[in-house]
């Protein structure tokens, strides 16, 4: 009897093991991989956590292979940031002793994934006093820092580990007396269309009767009319430039889809290559860079509007391909999804008031401030002014926004103070706040000390 019971138990166990193996195997190769995550990913990576091989190139990665995986996505950002703590600083033999305190040659020293219980701002998984590991002597080197707590280096807007280019002492000193609001307050205005026209004088605009979309299923006269009045028709972009014939054959219901995947990003990249590459580097498009379906709004961790949950993030989410509306894309496209306090308070802000005045023609183009003005800054290269489509580039830390955006209208001290005030950010920069910043007090003290030192030196020389 016991033998039969034992055999039955073994059969039952084998069946459960088989079913469990099939379930896990299916999810591993065909389903979601959430079951295999040891813990939640950081907000920068949670969109691609199901695509394990983006970071884990192979099982049981070595430190070197993990480092290369990090750099494959983040090296460009570090170069643009003029990294304050580059790897070469720590591989220099003169700084070998620093590695005993903090091995900053490896990204995972400070940024460990799947550990939400120890993950802080910017995905840092070190204690708040980690600067002290290498800078124990700071109070002796700079007596002005003697009264500071050892965990306050980065939380007052004074220092950033990687990108400090808006917080260098020489840069602060250069802008120390600038007023809160500059006399010239105007952002750069994108001019890609005007530059294109100068470079392509022989291209003639297309007319409504020259479209080649007859073969597109369900084509509607209003779409042709919208296209005809758009910049696409102005530059000679016809229907089949975007609606490729093979896509129409694979999905007659929606000719911009192929096998269920949105082709708008693919089609746009033929002409807007740099914009698409930039888009894929930010949180909005990073899933596409990892060969995943586009981000759906309900997958975001920030508060979003419930009625936008089904929307996906591609080029056409903000830009109607038949009639691109840059004004809509600059604000309403953002506010249609985002429901956090900062976004909801935008309409009541001074920036929004300026934006409405710009739209009504009361003030010049560039004098208003939209969502895109700050989060997708205008970059000037030569005569071309284009829009940065990586909307994450100026956010973490937000001091990266100072040079390309804030200083176009505001003084440096005012800008740093505003971006250091989290309550002010939630109010979308509306209301009173302390517009001074402790960094500038230190700089003023050092300027005064240097001036006094020069005066003493002159007095000594004159007495001799």
C-alpha cells in the first residue's frame, strides 16, 4: 500500500514539475519575463526590463560585459555631459587608492538594478554620503565647507557626479550678478524648414491633384486636403513616401502597420534620421531602440490620464503625419497624457501665459514657453536650429536644463535656486520662493577673499 502511495506521489510530483516547467518555459521564450525579475527595475529601465539581453548580453555576465552593456546606451550621454568623473580619472595610477573606496570604473558600483529597497534618486544605490568616500579632506581643502553635513553634496543643487557643467565655480562667478529675468527673453526658434528651402531651391511644392495615394485603402479627401496644406507637400513628400506599398499589402485596414507594428517611426527616420535617433534615446522611445513594441501610456510610472492609457508613443503620437502641428505637439500632446502635479499646474503658470500670448501673436515667436521649450530644447549648430527629441536629456539631473534652456531668459542663480526647490517644480514654477542659492554665497566669499589677497599683495609691493 505504501509503495502505491509513493508511486502516486512521484507521478503527481512529476506532473506538477512538468506543468511548472512548461509554464516557465513559455514565459521565458514567448511571454513576459516579469516572473524572472529578482526585483523591480529603476524608472529609467523598467520599460525594457522584459528584454533581459539588452543589459545581460549572456548569462552570468562578467563585470566587463555588463560595463559594455551600460556604455552601449549611455556613453553618448556621458560625452555630452563632459563627465566630471570619467573612467580615466580612476584608471590613472595616481588615483589608484580611490578605487579602494569606490570603484567608479564600473557603472554597477553605483547603479544596481532590481534593488528598489536601496535605490534612490537617479537610480543611485549607494548611501547618500558616498561623496565622503573620496572627499574626506574637503573641510581642510575648503574651509567654507566645514559646516556642511557629509551627505549634502548633491541635494542642494551644488554638485552632480557626472554632469557639473552648469555648477562649476568659474561658471557661477561669470554669471553671479545676472538678474532673475534677463532683458532679452527669447528662446531659439526652429528653422529646419527655412534652411531646407534654401538648400533645395529647385523642389516645387506638390498640389492636391498630384498625390499618389490612389492605391491606399480608405483614403479620404480630408486627409488629402490636410496633406496638401502641410509642410510635407511643400517639400515634395508624397503619399507613397510614407505609405510604402509592401505595408499596404500586409495590412489593408491600416497601411501604416506591418504585422501589428507601427511603421511611423520607420517611415519618419528616412527623412528625420537624427530626430528619430534622439527620440529612441529618451524614455518615450527607448523601447523601440530595444526592438520592443512602442511604449503604451499605461506602462508609465508617472501619473497619466486614464483616457490616454491605450495610447502608444511614436512619432505620430505628437505629430499628425498628414498635417504636422508643432504648436499642438509643444503642449497639448504632452498634457493629453501627463497628469502629474507639475504638468497639471502648467496652464496656471507664467510660462503658459507667455505661450498663449505667443500663439495669439501678441509677442514674438520664441518669447512663449511651452512644455517642449524646456523638455525638448532647441539646439543651434551653425545656422540650423533644431529640436532635441530626447526629452530625458535635460531631466536627470535637472541642472542639465540650465545652459540650453533657463539661461536664455533667467539669471544663473535664479535658475539653480528654482530647480533646487521641489515644491516650486510641483507648482510649475508659480508662486514665491527663495531665489538665492548657497553656492553663490560661497562664490561671493571666494571672490571677496581673492580680491582682498590681491589688495594685500599690491600693498606689500608698494611698501617695498
